[in-house]
């Protein structure tokens, strides 16, 4: 047939064969290099697509053009008597033979040499790889998963997915995982991943989304190299709520695999550990826990705690051996003390719940932390400190336990501010955006007389949240101690706009007295005493009131309320 003869004459068949061999070799090379270079999953597909699109172009150029001694020319412009296509064909034949030889060698090495390598050699290479990775900073931050559910109330579920992945990844010894309290501020952010990675000091960032509708769940996760912005690994899942546990486990294991981390059997078992196999109990627990974590956000705090208790009760009704739900109930009871509504009955119930949690799981760090809070609110500081130490021993990345330990060390008699500072700094390392970590550090530094450093720590907390009440109050006292009465007054007045108390009015009086404004100092002190302030010993020894003590009005004011 004329067409076939013309295709042969123009070397179209030879070009096609050579192109296919080269394309196959390129696919094999990319398949080998992609995992080593942590290239994203779409890289291989992209290479294959480009090679497929290139084939018709190569055939077209072979048909339409000819390589001549004077360069590439259109075939129709070359005189048949001067054509060198026959010599070009011979060169292509040699090229095809060379390429086929390379392909055969590649197959032999890949299928026989590497596959037949002695097991001890493979193990040796694995050990070398592991040893080489010891010095690599495998650090990761799990950003809050985006809630794509039709119901915004399902936010708790996406938050729970974030927390669970952080918890499971924390079980991998060679992986440094940023605490959830540190990444919470990036929720809904439009910041570039590279900026976030630099800010958090991590090499990798995991982000994703969750869509929950009824008992159906769609989860998308992607691991990104924070320094380059390139994807390392991604996956998506569609299934029922009952399958979520497996998704969490497999996601953590796949991330470890993508980072070339070899898990020990104990680490893998820790990653696969489940506190419940009941998805509805897990869902109820998540709804209760999100209320605990945000109990001080909003005005109806008691209602939040009551709702949290109901969710934990429901979780236990579905799974009576759910240790985390018992720990949640213990936290609910102690939280009433934080809002000034706690009593001995709350502590008794909290102790009972913490005991049940520990009976089910003696190694549950959260239960030991709750037990520490129980002892602390009873004033049993030594027992509280021991419980916090137990919680930290069981989970060194329990930032809340470190913060509570710092709190207890500054409250015990005698206090241990140096040790409290160390605990607060460890809490900050794990959770650098959690306000109370700065507060505990500021208090520990204040007790050491390091007022400048204390003020810096508290100012940092207020940059994160300008209406952090405890931070405003302690910072005001730090400035009082420094004699910076104007700065102290500014913090106390800012606090007064949010919450007024007799103690705060007394502090405002001290700031005015330090500034030399006797009229305002006496008026503020009068308001404090009229509203129930009765710490006359403090008034009598407070150095800030020294200039007022010779004032007859000051003496008359004290006499009025002391009698």
C-alpha cells in the first residue's frame, strides 16, 4: 500500500517505536524518583499524560519534516533524489537497539538484582536509612480541619478529627507534633502554608476538611512540605460514621510512611488504640469536650457545663467503659470551681468519675490531670502536683498538665516559682498560643521579682487576646510592683470595663495613690469598702497607700468600715 510505504520511507514507524521506548523508560525513572523526592501523587499521572500527548506530535513531525545536512526542513521541500531519510532510518535503527538494550538492563536490575538481594543487605540499608533520619527534624502541625458539613453545628466533629489526628501522630516517637492549642488560631485562616510552617517552626503541615451529614462522612487530608508548599501525600475517604476510627488510624500511619518513619510495633499499637468502638458514643464525647474547652467563652457558662455533662452521660450510656467520657465528667465538676459555683459535692462527684476512668485505664493522662485539679481545689497541693507529674509521665505532650503543674507550684506553701517557671516554659513550648501558659509564666517570674520578664510574658498573652481578664489583672499588679502606676491603672481600668469587683477597686485606689492623686484614691477605696472589701491588713501594709496614711480622711474611712 502506498501509505504504508510512505510511512516507512519517512521513518514514522521508527520514530514511534523509539518514542514509546523512551516514554516507558521515563515512566520507570519517575516511578523510582517520585517517592524518594516526596513528589505529590499527581506527578506520575502528569508525566504519563504529557508522554501520551507527545506521541501524536512526534509522529506528526516525523511525517512532515526531514532532518537534512542543512537542518530540519519540511518534507515537501526536500528533493526525493537528495533525501537522506534512508540514512536517518539506519541511525534510528541503531538508536532503537540501544534504547531496547537499556530497557532490558533496567528490567533485569529491577526484577532480579534488587529483588534477589540478601535479606541482611536490605535490613542493613533500612537501618542506615533509619539512622540517617534520626537527625532530620520531622515536625508536623495539624491545622484545624475545615467543617464543610451542611449543618454548622457539626464544627465539633471536624475539631474532634483534628484533635484525634494530633493525638495519634504524637504516639510516633520520631515525629514532633505541634499541640492543638497552638494551631487553633489558624482556623479559617487564608495564610499561606509556608508562612504557617515558618511561624510554627515545623517542616510539614497537614490540612483537610470534614463533611458530615447524618451518619455519612467525607474526609479529605493532604500533607504539605511547609518549606516548598508542595504536596507530599493526600487522600480522601467516603463512608459511614462507624468507619471514622479506621480513617484516623490509617491517616496517621500513611503520614508516617510518607515521611519515611519506621514505626515500632508498640508505636503502631498506640496509633491503632481506640477508647471506644461505638461511633455514637464518640460523637457524644466530642460534643461534650468542645463545650469543656470553650466553657469560658460566652455568658451562660453554667448552661455550657450542664450541656457537656449531658453529652458525657450519653456517651457512657452507649459505652459504659468509655474512660475518656468519665474523665470529661470529672472536668465538668471541677470547672464549676473556675466559675465560682463549685462545692464539696462537685469535688466528690469529680473524684468518683476520675476514679472510674482510672479503673478502666490507669494510664489515661487526662484522668490524672482531672485528679490533680480535684486535689488542687481541696488545697492539697502536694497531691495535686504528684497527679500532674503522673499525667506528664504518661503523656509528656499534655500541655494542659504542664500548665496546671505550674499553677500548683506557685500556690503551694512554700511556693516553688523556679520549678513553676520551668513547667510553664514547657507548656509554652507545646502550646505557644495558649493564654494561661503565659499567665503561669508571668506569675512564676513575678514571684521571683523578675518584673520586666513577667510583664513581657503577660503583654504577649494580651496581644493574643486583649480582654484576657486574668492577664490584665496580674499585669496590673506587676506594674504596681515596678512603680509604673500609670501602666497599672490602664490595665485595671480596662479590666473594670469588663468585670468590676471590690478587690479591683482596691487595686485602682492603690494605683491612684501611687500617682499622687489622693482624691481619686480615696474615692476608689471608699467604693471598694462600700462593696464589701475588708482586707484591712493589706490596706495597712500596702506600700502604695503610704502617702495616704497621714491623711485624716483615710483614717476616718477605715474607721467607718472597721466598726
